[in-house]
C-alpha cells in the first residue's frame, strides 16, 4: 500500500496475539495517531482460535462455540480466526486523505487484489448495490420524496438515541418499527409481509412496472416479438414464462361511482 499522506509503519506480530490484547493495543495506537504522536500503521498478525461476533450475530447462529467468542463493533455475523490465518489491521488517518469511507474500502480491496496477484492468485470484486430498493420502473417524484422523508427521519431517530428499528411513514407520520416486532418467534427470521394484490394501489403500481402481462400472451404478434428477443420458440417461451401470469389480478375497473369489485 502506498502512503498518500504521512509515513506508514508496517508491523508483523510475533507469535499468536490474543484478541483482547490486540484490541487494546490498536485503541491506544489510534488515539496516538489522532493526536499526531504516532505513525499510521498496518499490523499483520495471527490470533489463537477464536470467533468474533459482529452486530448482526445471534447466539443461536453459532451451533458449537468451540472457541472463545468476542463481541466487536463491526457489522456482519461470526468470523473464525486462528493459527495460519493472517489478519491485517489497518490504522490510517482518513483526515489526511479523502474522507470517503466507501473509497477507502475500495482502496483496501484494490490493495488486496494487487497483493494476491504477487502470488499469482487472481481476485475480483463483486459489485453489490446497497441502498434504496431496485425497481423495475424508474422512480417517480413520490418515490424521491418518500426516500427523502425516510432519510430525514432516520437521521433524527439516530440522533435521538434510537436503534434497531425499521424507518417507516404511516399515514403521513414517522413510525419506527422495532426489529423485535418484525421477527417471527418460531423461526427467528423476519416475518413475511404480504402485499394486498387486490388493492387499488397494487393494481396501479403494477401497470407502471415493466413485466410480462396476460395481454402479452394473448397478442400473437407481441408474443412472437418477445420470443424472438429471448431467442426462443413460441412454445418454449410460453412454457418458461407462462406461469408468471397465472395469478395476475383482474384489470382495474372504475366508473363514475368509483372502483368496481375486482375480486
């Protein structure tokens, strides 16, 4: 890793370093770096057999705690550390660089890729979209306003000391939904939230989605174009995608008195 600002000290730990000892040393080193009393450091070491537990870990996820478990402030679940596994702890001052955490992570990934290449090991980065849900239609102004409102409420919620909740807007008001209320006690997983496919809102939203519909299969010319685009025969296209319209709700039917019964 090439230093962009200030010298970086590389340290190789001797023997197996206990996890609490490593954490204590790093905390002291980071404080010294912040004060300007110590160089930035990359510390390479090994730990004795142990597990570190991230913020998403649950006691039931670790089937057999064969080694000591240490809670950490990182995200994720359980990670095993042990002899023969080299750990690199990076203690750099981002104030001396571009203060961009995502860029910092990408730089670390690039560093690892180049380091592995020295041993003829090819590594790649798998891109992952994080953030607002992916849609099959472009966002409309309401989506943008909704995302803005959620972000504002999330920030206020955290500043006020809130934690472990889903941010929601209900009836035009901010309502935090605690994670504990979202978990199914029987499975330990998030409860499935079903969409009311008989509602008017779903019917309207569906018509703005880019998806196969019943009328696509009823129009022979449209079906032929779709099959040609997929490089499939009509029969193969029907067989593979026909099930997608099996439970399509009826069209939204409205008159001067409002919505008619769709079920």
